C-alpha cells in the first residue's frame, strides 16, 4: 500500500535523512481516494472519502496525523485524525514510514474544501499539540450535488449522523 500512495498522491515531498535534520517526523505524501482506492478530486454528498497520508517518523515519541478542512469562507470546519479518533500511534517506530488512512462520509454541502495535513506530538495541555510538519493548503476537495434535480440528503452545511422514528398512538385523543 505504501508504494502506491506516492504514485497517486496529490502532494508529495522528499524524505530527509534523519541524522541531518532536526525534524521528529516528515510528511511524505497525501492522496484522496474513493472506496475502491481510485484517486479522486470530487465526490458527491454522502460518498466516502479516503485521505491517505504517508509519513516517516524519526523520534521515539508518538506522532499524530491530523487533517484540517476549511470552507469557502476560510473557516476551519473540522480537524480530525489519530488524536481525535483515540488511535494508538505507538506501533510506528523511529525510522519507519507509515500510511494513515482517514475515511470520512462527505456529509457536507456541495462546494470546495481546501485542506492541509499536520504531524504533531502531544503536549501537556489537552487538545493541543506541538506541530512537527505540515503540508501546504491542498485541493480543494470538491463535493458535488445537483440541488435542482436530486433530493438532498440534508439541508444546511452538514448532515450529522442521526436516526429517526415515528410511533403512532393506538387511539387519538378526542374532545367531548
């Protein structure tokens, strides 16, 4: 799998020789894929997106991978990754390259979404990390929908995971 990502990456850089750099980890490549591992730049609302991130780790400390997405107003709409998913990242050893794969349902309104990837170490403060490396803003990822001809799966900016049910009463209440 790791040898496939650089060939299909939308962004890549060259690895650095660990003894000659001060970085604790380095991003190598980022790719966008559909559920069949075909490279994509656009998906329809509700489709699953795989974001694959190849990186190399030079430190003994755990390194987390996060994807940050913005909307067309340059507002961060989401930051998700190994830290927020409570993933154990200790299996990646110093000197090893690895691929993090984030799978998300594209339940957001049609439009363009720039994104970036960051590597970070945990800090003493919860929900804060120390940045090690980052990609530039990439994309945009385009979410498509024909609002004039296809029933939308939700209205608004995002389709939150939810379920619904209706229970009918046995006898309606009658007034006398």
